[in-house]
C-alpha cells in the first residue's frame, strides 16, 4: 500500500512538471542604453507593462524632450525582448529683452532657439543719436538683455562763398538747432557778360542733424550795351541797347551821291561792349576782267559804268586736251549781266572723255581679251590663265586699274614649287622640304626612320609610301614598317589544317590548342575580322581557348563576337595587340571570364562598342588606357554585365550618339559617370533600366538632343538620382520613365515637358514619396494612362497640370498612395476623385 502511494506521488509530480508555463525576460531601457527595469519570468501570451519611474532624457541648449512610449510597440509576449524609451523633441525658446539707456524696457520677446530677435524701433536719448545695439541678436541661443547705444550730438556748420572761400564757421551747434549766418552779405564779381545778386544758401537751411557746409548761391543778370549806327556825315541812323553776346540789327542801307553803299566798318554780331558803327561806300566805276579757266587773263575792260552790260572782244578761248578729256569753249561763268560791281568772268568748256584700247595676252602672245574703255576705267581682266605646264600665273606686267593710254598687258608666270613632307607613320615629321621645283625628284637625306615596337614585336623600315617620283604637287611620304612579332613559345601559329570551311573568310577554328596565333591568311584569304555574325564566329567550336593573337595584327579592323559565349574563366589579353580595330561589338558578350584586363588593347580608332560587355560574367574590368574618343555607339555596352563596380571616369564620350540600354540590368552597385559628355546623344531609352547602382550622379549629362526617355530609369535600384542638369526641351515621350524605380524622391523642377505627348505609366509603382512637378507643362500630353498607378508619392500637387489635350487616362491614379492632392478646377477634382478621393482646388 505504501509503495503504491509513492508511485502515485511521483506520477503527480511528473504531470505537474509537464504542464509548467514557459516564461521570458522583458528588459526596459532608456534611449541612451541605460537599463531602467528588468521583468523576469513573464509568461507566454502576457501583455508586459512597465511599472517604473517615467523615463527622462536630458535636455540640450536647443531641445527639451517628452517621453512618448516604447520601441518596438508593446505586444503580447512571445520571446524575450528589450523595449527602448522613445521621446519627442521640443525646440526651446529664450527671453530677449531690449532696454534703453535708462533701463526702460523697449521690447521683450521669446525667441525659438537659433532664430533671430526683432529689434524695436530706434529709441531716443536727448542730445544723442541712436548708434545700434550692444549685442548681436541673430541666432538666439540663450536668455539675453540687449542695450541701446548712443553717440553725442555736437555739430559744426561751415558757411562758404561759391568760389570755395570760407566766410564763417559755427562750431558746437546742438542737434535740432536752426543755424543762422551773421556775417556780411556774400558777393560775386561781375563779368563782361553778367552781374550777380546773392539769393540764399545751398542746401536750404534746415534744423541741424549732422555737421554741414552751406554754400552761397547767386542769380545772374545779363548785361546790355549801346550800339549806334551812323552815316558818313555823323547822322545817327539807329541807336540800340543789345544784350551781351546778341547781334545788333543794322538799319536800311544808307545812300551817298555817286557812291554805292559798301557795308559797315565794324562787326555787329555778338556785341560785348558799347559801339559806334559807320557806313562804308565805294565809287561807282567798275572793272571787268576776262580769264581762261587756268587763271590766265585774256582781256580787261576798265571804267565800265554801273548798269552797263560788258562784252568780250578777244579771240575765242581754248583749252589744251589732256589724256582724259578733249575740250570745246562753252561760255562764261558767272552769266554775263549788267554790271553792278567789278567782276571777273572765267571761260567754261564742254569736256569729252577719251577712250583707249586694252589687250591682254598670254606668255606666247595668244590674245586673251581685247576691249576699248573710257579713260580711268578699272578693266576687269580675263580669268587668270593657266596654260603653261609646271608653272602658275603670278601677275600681269602692266597696271590696268586706271587706264590712261592704249595698253598691252602680258601674263607673268612663275615655276611651280612644292612642299615635300617626310613623316614617320605616327605623323612625326622627319624631313621638311620647301620650294621643291616642278619635276625635281625629292630625296630623303636624314637618318633611316625607326618605329618603337611593343613588348612582343619590333618594326623594320621598308620604304616610303607613295613611291618617290618627280614632284608635280605637294606631297607627303609616310615611312612604312613591317612588324616582326615575338609571342611566347606556348602560342601556336595555326595553319589551314586547323580550320574548317571553304576559305571564303568565314572559316572556323577546329583544333585543340589553347593559345593560338591566327595566321595572316587562311586558305588564301587575308584575315581582317573574326566573325560574320553571332552565329558564324572564328572560335565558335572552341570556346575554351585561353589566348588569341594575330600573325599581322595591323590587318585586323573588326573583333566583333571574338569571345562571344566564351566558356573559359581565364582569357589572356596581354599579347592581344590590335592597333587598327574600329569595331568591338559584342567582343566579350556572355563571356565567362572572371576578370578582364583591357590595358593592352588599343581602342583609339574604335567607333562601335555596342554590347561589348553584355551579360559578361567578369566581376572586375580594368579600363586603364581605354580610349573611347571616337566611339559613337555605346548601345547595350554593359547590359547585364556582372561587374561589381564600373569606374568610367576616363571615358571620353564626346562623339557618342547612342547610349540606348547602355546599363540595362547592369549589376554594378556604383557607376562613375563624372566624365560623360552626352551633348550629341539622341537616344537614352532604357539606359538605366533595372540597373543595380545605388546612386546615379547625372549632373554632367547634357540631354538637349534627347527626344525619347522611354523606361530610362524603370526598375532602377538607385535611391538617389541627380537630374539637376537635365534639359528635356526636345523630349516627346516619357512613358515608363520612372516605372517601379526605387528613388525615394524626384526633383523634376528643371524639367521642360512642353513637347511631351506620352506620359503613359511614367511613375507606375514608383517608390518616390515626394516628386516636384512645379515646372511641368502638360498642354500637349494625350496619354497619362496609369501615370501614378500604385505610386508611393504622398502629395500630388497637379494644380499647374493642363489636361485639355488628354485622350487616355485610364487608371491614372489607381491605388496611388497619395493622401493630399491639388488640381486647378472643381471639374477636374470631380473627374479624378472617382479614382482617388483626395483632390481639392488650389
């Protein structure tokens, strides 16, 4: 019986132990990490409660803090957890008191930390001027008492004449006094033209507010003078008083028997003194003089009576002909008329211009032009002749710009000379020969040209191109070199037997060597490129080759698809010398090489790099020495590339035209675009579509030629995008531009959308919570379907949007997260509130 009892007790204890509730520890901390309280053995499913003293946070000069709760939010216990106190911050304010000199309070304010106080109106103090405040009241950070400052008001008044002479000085004038001049009345000396009267002071006398100088001012009065006109017998003809500088008015011409009035004996213009002016006369017998036009006197008739018509009685005047003119007598000047005074008549002539013969002849007397022209003509010559072989027309032997006689003009020739330039093949001038005569054979006399080879080859001089011959024009001879290559021993020079195909240039490598030298000729065809397209490639059957070089790299211009879908994780590029390539399209597309060192590849002549690294698995790419100056096509260059970072700071994109899909789905977390010049780019569709770059600094981008930005940042993972330099004035399509982009905010304040017609899904599922639309012009937009569907934007201020041309707007605001919206009219609010009820008129 006792044994059964203990079995039952043990069973009961086991049963109680199996039913014990699981417990947890709850820790309560302040926001500085200090543990406020620990609650242990809190049961699963209980709601924890803090029972300690309310947490506090030490205030700063700028903020005080109020306890607001716990983080995370208190929930039913499911595990041990720590709750941290949270606080709201309250900006502090400080007392600012402005006081006058006598401690009277002018203004008392409470100013929020860091803001500026507002001073009261300037205070006053008798006998003093306000002179500012004794402390700075900008950016208040503590309680302050600020006192007014003053300066004493003793002033000086100076009195001057208008010539600068000091007449008097009154010192120690009190502020607010009215000054008064007590000296003798100022005077100003009169001139021949003016006398002066004192009229006051400048400036006008007013109550004193500062030291000042007053200057005497005067009114001027013009003086007048006596002018008397008298006849020969002292009789007064006119008496006048004339203002200085004005002219007197003479009386009617007086008379004297047997004489003619002949003016006045003094000038009566600009009178400047008292004057007596007498009439002048001349006797009435006249002399008539007849002259030729060269001034020679032909005849003189003396004692001609007043009113008599003179007559010339000598031989007919003549004038000697000149090279320019023949002359015939015409008459006299002035026209003969009854004599009123002594007169000279001069012979006049009709002039007839003479003409001359002008003949232009070539060096062999061939007549090129014959013409007859008037004297002084500038003759237009025939076209410059060029009939003498090996010579060039130099000039004409006579001047024909002003013909004065019969003239024969011969062409003058000079033997042609030419410039012969001898250059190295890199453009360096080796020898420069000037003035080499026609048909002379040039000769190179300097040292034999040389050319620096590379790490694995040297150059041998083989002559000049073109072939040297007698000179007949300016010419440049370029030194020619033959490369002699020295590749490592493990590289195998292939033969025709290593290839399959018909020898049409598209043969395929079919041997098993890993390091190969492509011969200059394969089956009789010179090798210049390595593929016909992505389906017909030199290495398509052997994707594990680890190194490729060329017997004559200078012949190779196109390496498109060279390592397309190549399977080797290692590719040796150290010896891949390609000085003349122009196209690298898809060169490493889908290659499995883990790293690419491009430092030995010469790209200075490449114009097409589209899809060069598309889907390439290389984690790192060395662009040292990579030259992109001539590249026009960057389409898909890094699309799907696995490179972890892209340092493109050395890229020269001056000539880039297409960058479509350039970083489409690129894996790089950082892309350095600081050197990009996009001034010629016309297409950027999908350029950053799905790019994993976390930030995009596009401040250097010039987008002035872009017309389409379709899906430009769609699915981009960049959290920040700098669009400050974007010029969108020519863009017409922005559909899907930021669709599902992860940028948290979008500053589009610089966007010019005046030409855009399509904004379909432009912000579809965009993560941006704030978007600046302030510059948007939507007057031409016809499609806004799903433009903000599922967008995370919080405020939609579309008050400037013009919807007048809108044709398609389905789902424009469907499931949009915005809670505040503004439109221009009530009609628009009613229309779009059917989708999302947030819009009011702004």
